[in-house]
């Protein structure tokens, strides 16, 4: 993955608010890097689990679930933020985030396969939480009410990188989530 510079898409997008991130998140997003650890992939039960496994296959998350080795490579190239996640040593989920505007009113466009998401950022406790404000499938707009609700954040806890990504649907509850604590290489 291309190396990052201290002036990149993330530092420019956050501008002065970048200082509100935990120093370890600042360093990671200034320079890029690789985080390693384990991730727990879990699914809802019954119908929620079936929906979650189908969603997992579509976005590159292993549909078996459980605790797996996990690696994420974070870098910057061509004015974008890149996240390459590896589940279990061989299952990759790659995303590119393009900034639009600036914090707090701007957003990021995440491209991962056929889905494009518009994501705003809320800052809390030195970390950030993604908030989906728009979605497209093959370029066609999707009503947010038809999509799973997403709960995604990253922060630092006890010197480690903590992250959580969860998807839920009305009436079914949580269908898919993956979370873990990671260490910088």
C-alpha cells in the first residue's frame, strides 16, 4: 500500500478537528500503517443470522463467524484513504474512502464493490463514529430506510485500537457484527 504523508486526505478533511482524535489515531492516520489482532464475527439468530451471513458474503466478511486473526492496512493514495481488511489470513475486504467537503459538515464516500456509501463522522472520546447519510448500488440511489442500520466506530482503549462494525434491521435486530482490539505493527 502506498505510504502516507502527514498532510493527506484525513488531516486535510478534519483540519483543526484532527487534534481532537486520540494521539494514536492521529499518528495512524498521518502515516498509515498496519494493525493486527483478532476479530470476533457474529450473526443474529434465526432469520437475522441468515440475512447477516448473506450480507457478510457480499461485503467480504467470512460467513462462518467466530474469532479470527485480523489485519487492516491503512494508507493514503490519490487523495483517498484506503482500508484493506484481511479476515483469517485469506479473506480480503477492500475499501477506498474519498473525502467531500470538510469536518463537521463534509462526508466520505466509501467504495467497496457495487455499494457506495456517503458517511459523515462524529467525534467522541478521541475516536470517530461513521454515520451513513446516503447509499448507491451500481450508481443508483438506495433509500436509507431499506438498508441495514450501521453502527461503526474506532477509538483507542488502553493503548490498543478498538473497532466495531455492526448491521441491524428493524424487527430482526443485529444481523452481522465484527469487532476487536488491534495493535500497531
